[in-house]
C-alpha cells in the first residue's frame, strides 16, 4: 500500500454508491502506511520545510484513511437499515464482523417493529443489546499490546494511530489511561465537494 493507492481507493469509495471491494488486510496495510509515514520527532538532517511537508503529508494520509473507513461504515449501516444485503467479499475482516453485528441488531429491531405493527398483538420484548457486545470505536495514541476484552475476545496488539472497535468497558478504561481517543463520526471530516 502506498499513498497513491490509498488516494485512488478513497476517491473510488467517495464517488460510488456501492461499497468498493477491498482486500481483507486493507486496514492493516493502511496502519503500516501511516506508521511508516509518521514524521519522527528525532529526525535529523531535515530542514523545517522538509519536516513541514512530511507532517502535512502524514495528516492528509490520516484524513484519507479516516474518511474512507467512515464512508464505508455509513454505507454498511445504510444497507442494514434498508434491509439490503452487503457483499461480504467486498469487506475487510473488521468490516465483516461489524456488518454481522449491525445487521443482527437492525434485524432484531425490525422484527420488534413488525410485531408492534400487527393489529392486536403487543410486542414480546424490546430488543436489548447485551452489555458485552456494545462497542466503541477508538484510535490508539501509542503502541499497545493485545488485551482480552470483557467479552473474553482478544484484541490487538495495536500500533499508534490504529483504529479499533473495543467493548465499551475496555475502551472507557483505555480512554481514562490516555492510551486511546474515542472517535466520533464528525472528527476530522470535511464535507466532500
């Protein structure tokens, strides 16, 4: 993966309504690209202009990768809400797991709504998301070893700038420790022209 490939993929994803096919290891490759592109604070032999260019290029790569991931997430959620199937072959490993979970939860809620709409029948129960499946999207601020989440699944290891979905309890603890920052849809996003 290089910056030209990332830009090409970002542009295709932003311009097409359908999810573009990505290799299963795409986000791992993006993480490596970001890690390799991150300007070193101890770099010697660079004048201020070169350093400023390196920093700006890194910020652009980070913005492209974040916008790409968020655009794809929105397409997955829109498909689930519209009851459309998502081609699992076009998803990365992380997106396939996210799609499975979001589709399941949306399906449960649609079943609840359908039961509610049936005349004379009260819904059985409001669907509830188990605490162990609530996830938060976070960005790692530094390298961090693998952890076992409250759901007993292994997450990581992580490199600085990795984006991951973690159980809410684990994410909260890491946020309090200053290891990660919670991501929100609007962070760093500039509307596309």
